[in-house]
C-alpha cells in the first residue's frame, strides 16, 4: 500500500495521492446575518449588525473586541484580529442572537 496516512476528525485513512487531496474542497465556517442574508466579512460589518440589535461596544480589555447588551449579563468577547475569528466565536454570537445569526459552511477550492 503506497500513499500517506492522514488522521482527520478522529478518522485515520490512507490517501493514495496526496496532491489530489490538497486540491480538494476545503470547508470553513462563516457567520451569516439571516435578516439580510449577508456573510460577515469584517468586524466593522459585525459591529453595525450588533449595535442595531442593542449591543454596545465595551472597551474594558484592549486585546479584545467586546460587546455588552443591557440589562443582561451577556458579553461577547472576540479577538482583536479578524483573522483569528473562529467558529467558537461565531457560535457564541448565534447563541446570544438566535433570530439574527447563523453559522454556515463555506466551501473554498484550493
């Protein structure tokens, strides 16, 4: 058996041609604003959507982008750099804004 063994998502499998594997479709997550069907591509866009829902910017920690919604205790904390915005942050936003956001799969071809 020739090829490369790949361990992904808890499954070990043999890839006979790793070059073909790299050119396959890569799935990543994206945050979707459901009322406008807009994929959030920047913090500026996200901030506009959140402030329209009653969230206020919170400036306590300079290393984070944070939003607070009064009178609740909810706080959304995001990394300052949008490139570090991961699915766990997206799901936090969805849980706190169920009617306005959804996490979707986006396919990229390499």
